[in-house]
């Protein structure tokens, strides 16, 4: 709404937070992103210091003019510490990138990451060597067949991920993107399933479809000779899909089996966090098992290759692949714990608690006079209103800081304000993920917080939300 009430006056009882103002620049990791054999890139948030305002009980701050005067000589670009990587971002979500856009099945963009080309080349080289032993008459053409196998294998991975995507859309969960990358793919689901049953189904459909593909390739293999190119390709695709299904059914996060285990523990205990903790620690145990066990299995010949006591290039390659795979599982399990803690603390972010008290001023009011009025009532923000009390724009705190004190009587507040858009008007009732979604939808450093009646409640700084977010994340679960 545009109306602020008949008087245009703000509510007198909301105090603001103390953080200096800057639009958070980091992108919040999506709390419910489905991770499937992928490397999480987020780092844990830095613990906030004791001065960080709490989302529940924002600390009253110094008057706006006093603070501005202290900072008048400071470069406004350095006025706020850099936002942590996991901080909520008040920026419009961009089109999700991450590689080459291949299409939009069901409206979800599918990307091929650059790392896919590395693993495709590796598969082509390894499978080409196997073809040389089985079908030596192919010669150099075996590498074309191997490349076809690599593409077909990742097409199977894409079908696996589409199963997750279709289930998520069926449960009305938005999917940001699908990405094919090193060691598989990822379906980034933006919200968490509402029940453990849905969580279980959402995780299980991927391995189930991989098993179904393995069965189809087996049936097709029965119709051709095993010592032909189609026979070798179908056998390879059958085995690879069996491996994908079996590997993803391992009961540790971030694998599908870990999400299924999380759903079971969630159902038993009634606590999603308990399921996440159990599945994440089992995931870390799996990572250690892969790191140690995979090279030992390949060296012993248990996976079909002849045992070899010497340490050669194949052994080193196996050890490197095991280390990469273990790192993916380990970091994925840790990232799942951090995201679970994020979901647990999100309700602590409340627009009403984080809003700064504001005073309305006319557009031609000198800055010095506006600051005097703000100090008289202990306000921390200025709202430019028209003669009828309707809010027009918000005065940027960073702009106030840049005006020397001796210039303030000659500077009108309107010259330091930015116009309000619909997206910069947020409800005082917003909390948690709804609040973050509202901030992400419109890029701004300040937002006008209004009551349902249209009355001005105050001004919300994106930096205050960021600081409250970091402090909430720093507290133990």
C-alpha cells in the first residue's frame, strides 16, 4: 500500500539495529537444495561478535546524527565489513548459471558444467582402452564409441535428476536448476519437503529410475550379440546405472540414501535436525571408507581387475579418484549440517524485530533538521513523505555518512533518497524464509516496513538482516 495512515507518523515503539548499511553481496545458499554427488561450494558463516544485534531483541542504537557525524570522513564503500558468503542477499535472483544451458525440461534449466568435459574425456579414454581389448578391430574408432558411451551415461544421470525434479514439482517445491558435472549431477530444489514421507519419496525416485534404466538396458542387451558394439555399449550402460543406483542408496548425506535415512529418523523422532545429524555423520564415515577402501579394493582385484602388488599409474589414479569422491561426500555432509542449522534458525529473522524506527520528513527538509528530529525521538532512519504523509522515498544512510556536518544545513534530504518501489515495501509480519525471499526479490539497501493498514512501521536495513542472520547461524542448534 501507498498510504501511511492519516497522520503519516511512524509507530513510536520500534527500535532499530546498529549495523552500518550496505547491501549484502553474498548469495544465500538454498536451504533445501537437493545434493546428489556434487561438491558443495559454500563455507560456514563467520561467527558474529558480541555486538551483533540479535534478530529477537535488536539492540537500541546511537542517534542517527551522532553516528553519521562520527563517520562523515569515512569512505562509504568501506563502511560495512564484507558480507559472509552465507549471508542473506538483497539482490534479485539472476538466471542460475553454472555452465552451458542445454534446455528447459518442465521449465527447469539444465546446465552442463565445464568439469563434465573433463570427466567425459576421462570416460572416453578408459572405456576406449577396454574396447581395444574386447573389440580390437575397431581401431581408433573405439574412441568415438567411447565418447558416445560417455554422453549416453550422462543422459542416464540427467534422467535420474529429472526424476527428482518431477517429484519436487509434484510436491510444489520449486527447482532452481539441474546441473551435470564431475561425478554426476545435482537437482537444486529450493525448499524442503514438508513431511518425512515426501522427503523419502523425493530421494528414492532417483535411484529407482536408475535401477529401471539398468533393467531396460539389460533387456535390450539380450537382443544383441555381446561381442558387438551395441552389446558392449548396452552392457556398459546397464552396469553404470546399477552403480549409480547402488552408490546413491548408500545411507549417508549428501547421497539419496542419506536423505532417505534422514526421512526415517525424522519420522521416528519428529525432528528434521536429528535426521540430518545422523545421516551427515554416516556420510562422513562413508567418505573415510571410500578414501581408504576404494584403492584397496581395486588393488586387491575385488572389483574384477587382476590383483597387482606393484604401485603403478592405475593405482595412483584410483587413489586420486577416491580422494576426490571422499572429499565430495565429506563436504556435502558438512554442508547439509550447515543448511539444516540455517533452516532451524530462519524463524528467528523477523522484520518487526529488526526494523529501525523512522521519522517522516518533507522532501525539502534540510538534512541537519531531519537529523535533529530523528535524534529527538531516538530514530535511526528517515522517510521522505508528501504533504499528505504518503511515503515517497527512503534516505540512504550511506549517503548521510558522506555529507560533511558543515554542509548538512544546505543539503535537502530528497537529494540523498532513493524512490520507493513496490518491492521495497515489506510487511512487518514477514519472518524467516518469507522475509529473505522478499529481500531477494528486489535489490535494495533499505526497505519500508509497513503494517497491514498501510501505516509506516519503520525502515529495515539489509545489513541488519545480514548481521542477525550471521549471529543466528553462529549459535549452536
